[in-house]
């Protein structure tokens, strides 16, 4: 695992503060049962970003004497729901979650009503105000596409097939940026490939069969990036 960036640690600290983990003796005295347990729930531990997230959460947790329990859902919604119900039964003080079911508002509203404190990371809860720590992907894509356009480079996007506002914003921002760069010339270029991790290699293969080939490939996660480098 590579070194965790200061920026990631700051984001995790913001997530923990949202859960109420900032040292506060008065607040601690108000709570009779305090387990000092945080559950981190992620889809997998293959992607580099989730490894970094775990290291950042663990580092921040240790500073405040919290134990971080790692839960891996394998992208299975029922498994995620089971883990969150277990967090309630085990009286976890909070959950930092990368959800694979951001549209399931009814479930999340229920577990939150039952007292579970959740901070969503990377993928937030669709159509709901929630504690969320992430990046403004629209700003990031605007900067990337703008740079490609100024240099006359053709850009393709390969993204995961997860249903989340993050992926929706990623695709819509890519489309918006590409459309802004179109002129009256016949040569137009825009390609989006959505793949699941197990089919990332096939997505990369398709990418290099395009004509013309892209000068720049934008990817949504490090798993896909590794597959492209293998190709």
C-alpha cells in the first residue's frame, strides 16, 4: 500500500468528525455505551482507492483510540445490508460506507432511524441529504476535458458499472465536456465503456480497437487502470 496522502487523511478526519468522533468529553459523558468501534464497509479490497481509504481510516482511528472493523461486501447489496444490521446489533459507534446500493433510500432511512450513524464515501445516497465525503467529480472532469481539448487530444472514458450518483456525474460531466469541444468538423470523438471489475480487460481491449484510438483514457478506478496497463 502506498503512502496515504494528507488530503485523504483530511477527508477521513472530516468523515469521522461528522460521525461525532472529534474528542469531546462532554459529549462522551452523555453517551452511556461507547464501544470505540468504527465499521468501514467497502465493495472490495482490490481497488487501490479502497486500500488507501482503509489505511487512512485506520490511522485516524488509532489516533483517537478507535478500533476499525473492515467489512467487504463484494458489491453484493444483501451482504451490505447484513453488515449494517450487524453494526447496529454490535453497537458500533458509526459506519464509514462505500455503498453499492445508493438508490436504496428506504433501507438507509430505516437503519439511520434505528440509530446507526453513517458517513457515505465516494458514492453518496441518491436524492437525499446525507453525511458525505468525496470529490466534486464535475470540477475534476471539466479540468481534464478542458486540458485535452486545448491540446487537441481525443479522450475516452472507461467507468465501472455501479449505479451511483458518482458514476452518473462522471459520465454526464464527461459528455458535457466533450460536447463543449465539438465544432463543425466531421471528426468527432466520444466513447464511454462501462465495465464490471471482472470484465475490465474486455473493456480495455475494445478501447484499443477504436478508430481513431484515444490519446487519453480516463478511468473511474485503479482496477480498470491496471487492466489497461496490462493491455
